[in-house]
């Protein structure tokens, strides 16, 4: 009789397992179809874009959303590869760090229009007459809005690893390759996942510029949500903008449920703590992937190959020693290295001077520098305000896993909300009430970049060791002492990563925030962003180059004089040993 009683339960379990397998199979087929579709449209002739011009018909939005999502996913993959390579070399080689981190400062400060100005023609000529060239130009533009904060996040994690973990990896005689996969990547994973989420959302901020590309006489419009928004703004179609917002929300919910929530739940096992913590984040998608037998069968060869690759022992010349075991630096080699860097910088400056001196006078340089100081003032004020607002909120959310799970899609949507969609409201209100555009256009700069601070603080609070929280409770540390002695030092390295990327992102955002338009009405405010935007629209390459050089100089000096000392403070005094 007992066997008969348990028979219905066994049948239900069998049906449930079958349902998991069917759902998993449908997902696998869906991914294959998406990849095949992306490859098919990318190989079409470029004339296909003219045959089927962009339309504001909302019936086209689903396919536009799919194409935008594929571009952003391709960009995030390239960003991850770049992050692994760049951050690892910079964190493990002191001499490489001397060059690579300033280069990273410069790269994040180069505006997306600056990249597009010089790369669109290259990619179009790389695949002449094919949509693939334009698609690569768009993916590269999105990549430039995603990669830098992920790289800073992993660099910060590798530099702030607990010394006991470094000593354990040394005692097991791990090679540089094994150490990377068994220590560096797992320890960086919680912060990296949240920054990848921010990168995906931040990519929406520049998706309009990446899909509706206009540089001088060259205009390329790719079907997508970004180009749809650009056309809606041009035609002043408020209903189309509403449809675009709905499509964005749908895409964000899709990749939140199918990609980032599973990653957040999976990365929770890499939290560094010595005591048990509360229940971690959950994901139905991760449960499906774990329970579906077909997924285990399909991924078994990949898992075996990954295990073999991760356990390879490469020759000693690629082994990176932990920071606690590095040999005493050679003064002679350091001087030689700095000399080479100085010569390279002088040569680059000479080439730039030769390019600009024929068309740019010193008066124009003065105008660009003054505009740079105006934008710098806006960036400082906005970063201070964003810090005061989002650090307490980020800590509050990050220390509550269930709340973080619920807030995650909302935060992604707010981070993804392009400033371009707020232009109609700002322009109409400023014009109608006669407000000062120099002041009221400024919030558009921080609209998309303030979330770098929030996401990084949430990541830092989520990864906060449980034993430290228990120690604070045991010693009855509360109130302001709890904030300044416990939590803020714990999330400080993550905040610096968010602050430095938010600062660089704000400079980038000034390109679209200091020149706002709605139909034929255009508002412009003095600043380096409007300087570069106007030069790009006119196809004035020398002025574009000058504006980029000035912006890179401001951002690099600001990072060197302000953010880099904070990095060193977090590494030296606020490191978990």
C-alpha cells in the first residue's frame, strides 16, 4: 500500500523533471535561433538598410529590441574579455600598471562620439557594402560605454584581495593561470557581476548615438530601439517615445530574469566570509539550469574542457606573484621604464601638435580649456550630490539580500533610462518657464551615471563579510559609529570604483546633456560636451581632436589627484586582511 501512496508523488516529480527539460530545451533552441538571426542580418548588403527604412510603427519594436539586445550582449562579451586581460596585467605587474591605469583613465574619458568619429569609417571599410561593418561600429561604440567600469571593478578587487588568500594560493604553488581562475576571478565575481549589470544598463544611455550614427557627411541608421528613439525625438512623436520606454522595460526584464538574476545568485557563493550568512539571492532560471538533465548533458563537454583548461600550468614567465611576495623593485629598470613612457608621451604630444597647429590657434585652445573647467564644475557638484543620496541607499539595499533581489530590475531600468528620453520634458519646461539652461540641463549629465555609485555600493554591501557584521553587533556598535567604523570602510573600495566610473561617465554624458533638442527646438549650454558635440555634427575633426585631448587631460588629472589617492587609501588602510 505504501508504494501506491507514493506513486502519485513520483509521477508528479517525473512530470516536473520533464517540464524542466522541456523549458530548458526551448531556451537552448531560442538562443540558437537568436544567434542565427543575428548572423543572418549582419551579412546582408548595406543597401538593405535603405530598402527597409526605419519606421515608428510600434509593431516593428519587438524586432528592433531583439537587434539592440544582440548588439549589447555582443558588447558585454567583448567587455568581459577586455576586463580579464587588461585588469589582470595592470593589477599584477607594477610597471604595466604605471602605463595601463592612466590609459584606462584616458579611455573612459574619451567621449563615445570621439570613438565614433574615427572608427565608423574603419569598420565600414573593413566589410565594404555589408551591414556587418555598421554593426561592428555600433557594437564597438556600446563596448566603449561598458568596458571601463568592469575593468576598474576587477582591478580594484585584485588589488584588495585578503593577504591570507594570497598566501594560500602561494602555498599550493598555483601558477599564474590557475591563480587567476581559482582566486582572482571568484573573488572579483560579486562586484564584477553588478558592474556588468550596470554596464548593460549604462549601454542604453548611449544606444541612440551607437545606432543612429552621424559623423560629418556619413550617416548610418541601424534598426534598433536607439535609432527608433532618435527618429521619435526628431519627429516629436511622444507616443513613439512611450512605446520605446515600454520596449526598453520589456528587454530589461528579460535579461534581468534570464541573465543577471541567475548570475547574481550564482556569484553569491564567491562571497568572502568565515561565518554563515543569511539566505542568498534566488533565481528560478538558475534552478532550471541546475535541475534540467538536458542542460547537464549539453554542458558536460564544455565543463570537462573548462576544467582541463583551468588546471593548465603555463611556463613560469607568465606567473604573476602576489603583491605580498613581489621582489624588491629594480631602481634602474624603473627609471628606464619611466623614461620610455616619457618619450612615448612626448612623441604622442608632438604628433597631436602637428595635426592641430595648421587649423587650430591658441585662442581656440583657450576656449576649449575654459569649457573644460565649466564641465568640471558640473561634474564635481553632481558627483557630490549623487554620493550623498545613493551611498546610504546602496548600503541599506545591499545589506538586505531579499530587498536587493526585488530592487535589482527597478535599478536596472532607472540606470538604463537614456537621458535622450528626458530631453522633451527638460526642453519644454525650460522654454515654457524661461529657466536657465546652464543649470537645468546639468542634471542630464548624472541621470545615467549616478547608478555606477549605487550599483557598486550595493555590490560592496552585499559582499560585506558576515563575521564583521556579527563582531559589530557583539560590541554594540550602532548609529554613526557603525556607519563610519564598520560599513563605510567596508564599502569604500567599491564606492571609489563607482565614483571614478561615474565621474568619467559624467564627462561622457556631457556630450548629449549639454546639447538637448526636441524637434526643431534646441538648447545648448557652454561646456566641453557641447564643444565636442557641435564639432562632431559639423565634421570638424581638428576641433573634435582638441576637445577630446582637453577632456582626457581634465579627467586624467582629476583621477590622478583625487580618485587615485582614494584607491591607495582603500588598498592600504581599509583592506580586509
